[in-house]
C-alpha cells in the first residue's frame, strides 16, 4: 500500500463516474422499459432492465476496480485492472448465456438497450474525465520534495 494518506486524484473522478452511471442505468431501465413495453410487452421491459443491470455491473466494476487499485503499488494497479477486465468478460458471457436459456427477454430490445448503455457509459466517462481539472501529471512527488 502507499504510505501517503492523500487520496489519489483518480478516486474522486471514479466516484463521479459511479454517480452518473447510476443515473444512466435508471434512464435505460425506465426509457428502455417504456419502449420495450410497446415493442414486445413484458419481455421488452425485462430486456431493458437486464441491459441496464449489465451496464451498471460493467461500469461499476471498472470504477470500483480503479478506486481499489489506486491505493496499491503501480504493479498491483495493473493486476487489479486486468483482473477486473477478465472478470467482466466472463460475467458478461455468463449473463448472456443465462438470459438466453431463460428466454424471458426480447433479443432486439436487449441488444439495443445494451448498445445504448455502452454508448451512454462511454459518454459519461468522456464527459467526467474531460471536465475534471487534473494536470497532465498528477500524484507525482519530485525527488527532494516532502510527501
């Protein structure tokens, strides 16, 4: 672990990403659910809810892994982030296989809500990071300067 008590600059940014991700998830569930109701009835609603949940899981795992990994040595940071990516991929495959087996979703609604979730999460990440006021080099201590 790091010896500094100061919070890394990536942590507040990732917390803000989490907040916006929750709003995005809610919007996908509500708006997608309404559209899904008119397109396919209850399977359309459940498809939007499942897609919103997948969006929340993926954005949450990314943000939480960065928050957790920022407290460790850079070598462990890379290991935690890589482990989170592998975990997300395996969970994604498992969720899709399970949802397909249960058959309570509408394929087109599930796919379209997931695409909207991915693009929305990309927009959230870009907006939060570009609006954060961080220098090009952060959390760096020069030799001779006290920490």
